[in-house]
C-alpha cells in the first residue's frame, strides 16, 4: 500500500464532498451505505453531500428514491431504489442464520411459514413499528418478541417482501415492499451480469481496491468475485483530481469508509480506539484519508457539544477545519453545536451510549 492509497480512497468515497446532485445520486455512487445505526447513516451522507440536511435524507427515503433494507453481508444498508433489482438478489444471504436464531429464541417455524405469516400481516397495512409487527405476528400464530421480530422480518425481506419504511420517533418501521415500492423486490437476477456491474461500481467507489476487498465488503465467495472481476475487465476507474490530503471530516460510527475494505484507515496502535471489538465502530476524525482521532456528542438541552479526542497533536489547520465540520453537523441537524478538542483525555472502551449512536 502506498502513501496515497487512503487519500485516493477518500476521494472515491466522496469525502471531498463533490456535488453529484442530491442524496439519491450520492447513495447510487457509493452502491450501498451501511445503515445499521439509524442515527449515524444521515451523518455519513452529510460528510459526502454538500449542503444537504437531515430533512433531505428523510425526504429521499420518504420519496422511495433510497431504501433501507438488508444488503451486503446481511446487514442493513441504504440502496438506491433503482439498484435493488440487481444488487439485492446478488448479495442476499441465506435463511439458515435467522432460522437458527429463531429456534434459540423459542420460535418454532420453518422458512415457508415465517414468510407466509410476515407477508400476510404486513401486506396492505403500511409501515409498522417493531412492536406493532411483533403483535401482529403473534396474533397470526407465531410468538414474536424482541430480536425474533427482526429475524422474522429479515426472512420476509429475503423473499423480497419486506423493506424498512420511514423512521418514527427515531425507531425503524417495517413495510411490505409491494406497498412501499409498488412491487416486491426481485430475488433472482442474471448473476454474471450483476457480478460484472458490482465489480465496476465497487471499484469506482473504493479505488484502489482488490478482489479480496470486494469479497469482504459484499460477503460473496471469492470465486464469484474473481469471476466478476475478470468479466469487468480493465475498465478505467475515474479518479478525482481534488486534493484528498486536505480533507478533514467527522465520520459517524459504522461509516462506509471504515468498512469498505479488508484493512482500516488507522494506524495499528490506534485500531482498538476506533474498533474496540464487539462489532462496535466508533465515530472517527478523518484527516487526509487517515483516522486521526475519535469524537462523541454530548447533548445539553437543545444544544450539541462535539468533543474530539485526537490520537496526537492536531495542526492548527486541522483544528480549524474540525471547527467548521462541527458547525456543519449543527447546520445539518438544525441545532446549535459547539466543539472542543479534548487532547488530554485518552479514548477508552467505556464510552456512554451517545458516542456509539452518532
């Protein structure tokens, strides 16, 4: 890996914040945007789309231009609606994991029954909260509470029947795909054609990258990835001429930039400060493509205070850029925001929940 690898990857990931024409175009470029953290994903789009607001992200979802659903690696992502027909059937995971977990949770069912019940209770009812969906499934004969609801919904999603609707009160809703999108989500595709498209689009948004990076990101077997890589050929990858070395961004936890390759853009001594284990990926300060610290949000009344904990001394230019970034987070969320750099406080693994949520 050369010294310019991560600045180049930052440009491919749109961290230089080009104007592509709005939220749907940004999601389409990125191919799929990690969205397991409902509060973090809008901030990931803020870091890449100039002048957008949280309301713009919500509007793009309400307009069905982007859809939150299970995507690469079986985790929740935002995907452009017009990419679902080829990307979803390519990366959808098998049912074994959810069925096994349901058995562990005491829910006795098979795949056909689970899909049939979820289909029946959601169709024609519009978005339902997790609690509402669980109550409806239980009434239909399958005891469903807690994580069992999510696993039953994911089985319905795997069959092309379920996507996530608009957030209500900061919580997810579940909706029948036919009600939300006008049709169910395809579950089959021409895999060879879709693989070649996946490779082209992944390389554009992750350049430079190798087949093993795509396998890690997509969850697909290496053999399939290699077949798609060969089919895509040596098509040139467009490279921005913007200076990635100057870019300073506040990235939320679980940002795509932290998950897009096998390796992470952080020096080994600081890896656990960003990724302490247990599936946690903390909000990170990105400077010139490399992570230079972590950050957290403190809420005081109607205001936000952003606290940056750098890995080392930050140059004045970077500190000034972080002040501007914090102000932009406030603009994006439409809330007064202040920032301070907590240079004397080391990052620890025991941060309060608000640090992991944003």
